[in-house]
């Protein structure tokens, strides 16, 4: 596989609350001179979660990134770790059947709980804060459909309850709309957690090399030869492509697409503006989403567009920031001062689920792409699935997240049509 392994994109613009200048970046290591068990391309939150888990199981790990760790999509994340998907369970059940849909949701739910427990066990100070999640009725699910969605959650053991509009307003002090309230989610500081996990992995012998641009992967018997700029090379038993929203177009199918989202934040000390500092989002497309952070900022985003061109995205930022602020004020019933805004690229998929699994081109190359709007939850899932796969074990749910599942479906449709 030749040059241009992954796209090079301007993944974010504007001012994020976790200020770049305040980061204590990990030092860079030279590229290992020996073969490693696993090379991970990408040192954002996906790569760091993978590196921590794989190094804990005794594997030698090398991380490589073309930019400083956590400085791409990770830095633009609003960092809401939720187990619910952008595609409602009700809609997914209509497509693939209730049991199959619920099984996928439960697998993501378990991965999120596993990540929460792992962060606690590792003792990463201040890395997460548990919050309830409030999912409001919108243009994807009206009040009646939202009640059906809640019933599906409850029937399959997902910790949720339904509130009518009056109950939502009374409990959370926001505009009256029907809602599903769920437990099991949490907020993180994405850069802080990413750097902490990288340091834990390095303490077990993992290496972190940046800036380095991997240009090709070559299958070599029972492994892969990586070639990078400046003529650097590395041998690895397996390679995990975790380059986030800088797609590897020869590996990742076109069904996984790129979009843009927009986010605003208030000054520190603004929160709380609603009860429990709940993470709030809507059953709409596009949807408003909001949370608070440890400094008392309110962070709200949305107004997504089906466009990944950073010039188009960035030109829209002022207008989109204004639209998000208006929606936020309508929900809260009060005016809100905004002191920063940013825009970012993110990934989507037809079923709201990620691309995790073996490459169809190279048997020792694996994809770990958190497309579907819930990248942090999918990073936790990827760490579990790929740890098993690299050990030669097959997770019973792995096929549900296979990167090529849509191509197989399209092939079956073509057979039926013929």
C-alpha cells in the first residue's frame, strides 16, 4: 500500500476550552529499532486507549502520529461519553430486527462501563465525571416515538426512564419536552485523559513517535513493514490504523463519511444553568448537544453539515455559533454569554456504529475508526474487540462492527435484484 496512507486534513479551527498552550505534551521517542508486536497509527484518544490496553496485556507497542498527541480531533471533542447512538434504537430495530439492534447497543453499553471502571482502576486523577444523560424529543423521534424508544431501552436492560414534558421541566429546569433519562455516561477532558493513558503505556515500554508521517504499509510474511517520511522504517506484527477523521481511503469503505460540527462555550463559572449538570441532546438531525466542564463552562454544539471541506466549514462558524446560542437560550429560557467557538470534522456511518476489524487488503492491518458520532465510546469498544482479535480470539459481536458490513449488505441486495 503506497504513499498517501491517510488523508491530511485541517480537523479543527477556532478556540477550544482545553487550551493548546496549557498542555504538557509528552516527549517524543525515536522510532524503535526493533520489531514491535503492535504499531498504532494515531495518538489521539482512540490510539491512547488502545495503547494503554494492549501494553497492559504485555505487548510491545509503538504509537506514531503526524502531529503532537491529542492535538487533532481529540482536542475538538466535546467529550461526552455516552452509550446511546446517533441512530435511535427504534430505527435500527426497524432495519435489522429488535434483537440484533439491542445486542449492538448493549455491547457498546458494556464497553462504556468497562472504560469507566478502567479509568477508575488506573487512578487517572480528575479524568471523568459521571452525569445523567437527557435525550429530548425532536424531529427524529416525537414524544410518542420517544416513549417507544425508552420502552426498548428498558426491555433490553439499558438503564433508562421516560419523562413527559412537565416532568423534564421540573427535574432539570429546562424547557418542557419529553425526554429519556439514562445513567452510565460520563464527561472527560479528552486531552488530559489521552496524555495520561499514553504515559501509562509508556511506563510499560510503549514508544510514542511524532511528528512522523507513515506513507506505506507492506505485508511481510507474518507482519507489516511501515515506511515513513525521511526514509524511516519499522517492523510490526500487526498495525492498527487509528487515524481518526483523517481517513485511510484505501482501507475504509465509502459508507463511512465525514461531516462538520460546530461548538460554542461560555466563560468559566457559568454553570450550573440546569440541574445535575446533565449531558443533554436531542432526537433530531442535526441535533443540539450540551454539557458542562470542570471549570463551569457550558459547552453546546450542533448545526452539523454534510461537508468536510475546512474552508466551507470555517466560513460558516460565526453563523452556526449564533444559531447554537439561540437554541441553547431557548432551551434554558435565559440569555447566555459566549466567549469562544470552534468547528471540527467528525465521522458518520449509516447505522451509527463504528468500523472496527481486520483490513480486507492486508491481514495484519486492523481498522479502528470511531465513526458514528460517539467516538469515545467506540474507542472503548475497539480496545476490547481488537485485544481479543490480536490474541486470536473472536468476540461474538465483532461482525456487527466489521468495516465492510455495508458492502456485504449491498452485495446481497444486488444478488436479490438479479
